[in-house]
């Protein structure tokens, strides 16, 4: 288990389409553990592999309602409704915007036991799942805003990052998970 440094906006890996997993193998359990540890240490509710520099189609979501959702080769098979809500991203800290998402989703995913299962989600969990699957396709929530709003937030982000070199988290927080 380890907390890994986050990749921030500007890191090319955030713009890559992550690779399919196919058959689940042992090292994947390690990646899932690292994702959970890194998400918790940064007080996040979701994290995709790209955000810790791994281009594999794996993400985790935990909105605090029980067991975290593991997304392995996830595919949204049903979406209903549409709702606007505020989003942030651990790769763009302190930047927030209103994003339109499906209200409820059914996502098909592989478990660590290598089975395909369907998970139904609504509210914040549905939003987080859609946000994380976007990451696996190289899409950030900023891309889903109006050009004007995006420009505004990008200016704010650049100002915030002024004087910092590179696109990797400088100080990795301590693990908060047992
Ligand atoms: Co994000």
C-alpha cells in the first residue's frame, strides 16, 4: 500500500486514453490499493489510474456510502436524466465548475475476481463514476464547461501554479487508510 504523487493538469498522462485490462492479474490489486490510498490521503471521492501516472483502465470511487466502487474496464450501459452539479478534481485542486451529467447510470465493470458485474448509481456516486471514466478517456471536467468558463478557470489555475515547476504533486500527503 502506498500513497503515490498526483499528476496535475499539464501532465500528458492525463490526456492519454488508458489501456484495457482484459484479464485481471495480481499486480492490478496493488494498483487498486494505491488508488484507494492516494484518494483517501487527498480527501478525494474518486481517482483514476492516469492521475497517478498509470495508463490502465482502472479507477476507484468512494462517496462514503459503504464499499468503494472499483472500476476496471468500466462501461456505462445505461444512463437516465440529466443534472447540473459542481465538480472538482484532485488533478486540478481548488478549481471547481458546474458540469452536466446523467442523473443515474448503470456501469458494467470487472471485479478483482475477474467477473463482469453491473453497478447502479445515482446522485454523487453517479457523477463521480462518470468523472472517473472520463479520466480513462483523457477527458477532464474542464472540457465539459463553456469555453468562457474554461478560460476563466484555466487563468485561475495558472496563477495558482505560478512559480511551481512540473505537473506532479510536490508534497505527497501521509496515508490515512489503515
Ligand atoms: Co478528476
